[in-house]
C-alpha cells in the first residue's frame, strides 16, 4: 500500500476511535469546568431569587476575582433546596466531580446555627431508583465532613437507603461508617468489621488546622458503577487524600447509584439535623451568610456511560 494512503487511513481510524469514545448524546453534559467568572453560570441554572447569587465577583477570603457567592437569608424556610441552589443544565453520569469551596465562618457569630452546605448529585428515575451522592458540611462545626450516597427502590423514592461516613478531618478521625434503611425503621447499622470493601480506608491522615470555613479546599468524588471514592486535595502538597473508597454491598438496594443524575450545590437551613458535636445547632440563620465557590468541574467516563445506556435501553 502506498505510504501516504496508509497513513491517511490510520489517521482516519484513530480519529473515528476517538469520536466513538466521546459521549455525543445531547441530553448529557460534556466535560466542563465552571469558573464562575461571568455574571451568570455557563453550565448551571440558579434556583429562585437572583439576589441569592453573585458570580464573577471578588472572593471574600483570598485575593482573587471570579468566584460565586451564594447567600442564605434569615427568611429562608427550613428544608433542602429551599435556600440558594444551582443545578447542571443537563444530566451527568459516571465520572469525576470536583469543586473548590469555602463554607461560611459563623462560629463566633452564631455557634448554634442549623445550616447545611451540600455538594452533590441527585435524581430519582422511576424504574431505576434514586441516584444521590453527597458531600455535606453543617457549618456549626466545619471540621466535620459528611459523605454518603442514597439509593431507593426502583419505583418508590420514599423507600430509601443511605450509606455514609462522617469524618473529623482536623483530627484524622472517622466518627462512623454505616448504613440505614427504611426497611427496618431507618435504624443505623455498622458494617462488619472485616468488610474491607465497605470500610476502606480504615484510617485517614489529619489535615492540620482543617476548617472548611477558614479557606478554600478542593473536594471531589469518582463515581463508577461498582465503586465510589470521595477525596480531598491537601491544601499544601496537592496530594489526593482518600476519605472513603466504597465498594461494599448492603442488604436492600445497591449501595452505589446507577442511573444518570443532576449535578448540584446548595445552601439551606435545617431545623432537625444537628452537627454531631453540637446537638443545639438547629437555629435559623440570624443574618445573611455567604458561601464561596471558586469552580466546579465534571469529567465524564464516556465509554462507561455509553455502555450503561446501551445495556439499560436509556
């Protein structure tokens, strides 16, 4: 074969293989990084009053321009999604999710505030069940991180199961790793102590001085059909510290969500969920408080996503 023709055919085949590995389904987000540099987000939609969101503005805590501020107000009613919230314009699925976030520092102003910052995915799809993966901070104690995932019965979003872990990252202490299910009255259950698939890692190094309200940190999770890994980047070394590498199973539903979802971040008042270190922390916010978001990123696992949709006739 003539060499130039052979090289052209090779280039064509490589190009075709590359395209086939990309997810071109218009219902889904392609890889993106939302920098929040403009006056409105490019890849997310906002929920509610525009005065809750300020994009492309200077940071309140470091010398940098182009962040998003989300403001919770004393008049906001209690409940998830009833404060400021952003949601991806299209669906997302298996992939790596990450964000650079600083939660409000209110400990001296209102130590008993009942306010949650949620960085997460969420969608219920009949026939497939609930798909939810969370990072959460109860800002009354920003040394703690709550991570977990919710699944449900395929046709009943109220028949739920949560698999979760709570960590004091300033001390490098895992408070607990457990699951609970509506099948048995929503009681907590610890995993078998020998179950490495559910309990890895069994120890986490402390990040000296960790306080999610004192500075920005990069948080993320890697979502596969059979594995969920939550992590944080060390602020000084950039090392990825694994918070939980969950590959376990639970008695009722898969502990790992399967169907496509929506990518979200929100900031809301809770009057019935107190942080573990302070049972009084259920007060409504007394003042407007600001959450800072530098950027949010999504890197889909295209081949896995395409294969899942073909298999499940999505």
